[in-house]
C-alpha cells in the first residue's frame, strides 16, 4: 500500500528531473538579468518561482518560506509571491485526497466525519490541510502528506549535500557536515505524523499555563503516519497585524516569545521552524501554534550553555564564553576565534542584555543582520573556519526566525525582563527531570 512512499531510486530520479526542470530555467533567467543586463519582469518571474516551488513541495519550498520571512533578504516582488507559499501553496486535487484518506482510515473513512471539505484550506511543503467536522461537532483539521515525500526529501537532501560540498571548495569558513546531518534528521522526522502528534501533545502540556498561546489537540483515532487529524484553530496571518496599534503588536510579540522560549528554558525543547505558516493570530492577539514537525530536544547542558554565554558576554568573561561554546560542541577554539563568534553572539543577545523597552534591533532592515553575518563569515574564513555542532543549527534558526517576526511587528518591549523571567530559577537537574517527565507523558520517541 505504501510502495509509492518508499525512497526509491526511481522516485529520486524523478525528483532530480523536476528540480532541474522547474528551477533551473528560472535561475538562468535571474542570473542573466543580474549579470548580463537582460530585461526581466520580476513580478512575473516571482510568480513563476512560487508556482515552481509550490508544485515541487518538500524541502526546496521550505527554503523559499524561510527566505521570505527575513526583511530585505529578497526583492519585494519575490517576497510578495513567496509569502503566499506559507498558507496558500498549490494543493493536490480531490482524487489524491480521496485515495490518501481511504488508504489511511479505510474505505469507510467518510463515515468517520460528519463533514469533510474537498478543497484544501492550506497547502504547505510536505502536506495539505482540509477542514472537517467530527461526529461530535468539533471543527477539525486533517493534514495529509503528499505522495512520494520520502523520495522528495532524500533527493533534496542529496542535492543539498552536493551544493554544500561545492560551496566548501571555495569557502571553508563554516563546515556544513553537521548542518546537513541535523537538517536531514529533522526533515526525515517531519515525514512521521505519529511523531508530530506526540510533539503536539508535548507542546500542549508544556504551554498549558500560557494564556497567550494555543495548541491544537491531536486525535489519534483519526491519525496515522501520513494523516494527522487535530482540532481546528481559527486565526489570521501575522502580516495582517503589521499596521495595528503598537500595544497590539507588542502583545503578539510577547506571546510569540513565550510560545518559543517557555518550552526551551523550562524543558529544553525548541520549535525549529518559525516561518509564517506555522502560527496564526487570534483577534485577542494570542497566537496559535500549528505545526510540530520540526522539534528539537536538547540536553540540559545545552540550555545551560545558552545562559552561560549570555552571562559571559554581560560580564566580559571569556572563560565562561569558551565554556559555553565547548558545552555546545565547538572544538579547537582559540581566543581569536571566540572573539569572532562573539560578534554574532553579541548581535543575537543584544536585546536581552539591556534592561529597557526597545525594538529587537534599531534598524528595521534585515540587511543589518546580514552585514554582521558577512563580517563574521569573512573573519572565520581568514581563521581557517569552524564546524558548528548539530544542536546549534535549529537554535540559531529559531532565534533568527523569531527576530524576523519581531522586526515585522516593529514590537517595542523589554526583552531583557522577559528573558530573565524565564531563566531566573534555572537549575539543570530540575530541567532534566521536568524534560524526561514531559517526554514520557507525551509519548515522544527518541530523536536521531
């Protein structure tokens, strides 16, 4: 029954052809415009890009989603089109939906719902969501995984490894081996909806005391490894609130901050995918978390390392900073390399170190962060490069992704006090016990 889902050689070959055919021509046109002075209609090109990436599904689409959330990272024409991939990507038709539902819940699947909408409400990178109504009248969301996603993921990961290897021939500032290993493990986990249901339950438990955050409830009796049924949560895209009053935007930012960092500092768990399609905002400015495929569980020592680096930067303590980096898994560091890494760390930690109301950064452009990253990159290349540990990858991605959200909102809050509210009574042994209890209660399987 699941033969079309296997990571087959044929499936991956088809994926390579689709990637090359859909994206290759677009890349050539864009390069010709940039370097040869050819005329290019950016609006049309952006639309073509959205259609190509949405049609491909899978990890390549996720790259577009991430890029579209960072202010000024792409031309506005591209951002406008690619942001629609967050919640409005091209969906699979009814024949696919009918086959998938029958294969997962049996030929009588329709009788398990009092209503099931044929048109997808949302379509994303690995699956699409349909609204439904349970026999008890509850509004439900049914997420169906696209066909042949295992092959798509393996093909894209192989392409990514190739791209990384070519990149490293010319630039050895950052070794990508562990980055690829971490992204590979997390993407493969995203294909397992049983795991995602457990993650959803975990988050529901961890955030049960947070009035500003809502988590859907998974329905195991209507879920499988490729179908995830959960309660439906109504909300609007965050971008709809960018023109709201400052008080409202601040409330959304504070709720987002706690949605991501209460689990991290309280349980050692991070949501590693803060792109715009993975949450929505309610009329009361509370937030819904909607996707739990990319979750990372950290050892308590990693969380302590985050706090140690903060204290090392605040107190100008290079030994404590070195200890933090080594706790994370960085090796072979010397004082000069640490100074360079601290340039980036100071940029990321800056809003947390000053006890005052402020924006997440003074510049409203993502280009400032890009300039800092470029400076760090150049210095690391001069020093011979570093190998970021696996665990560092999603933590950094979450910090940058959330920073982009706060920039879009132009929020002005006291980040320092919110941070200290979370770390004030930190104890590594307490976190370890709390983490183990939470994972066991939710039934989360061991990670790769």
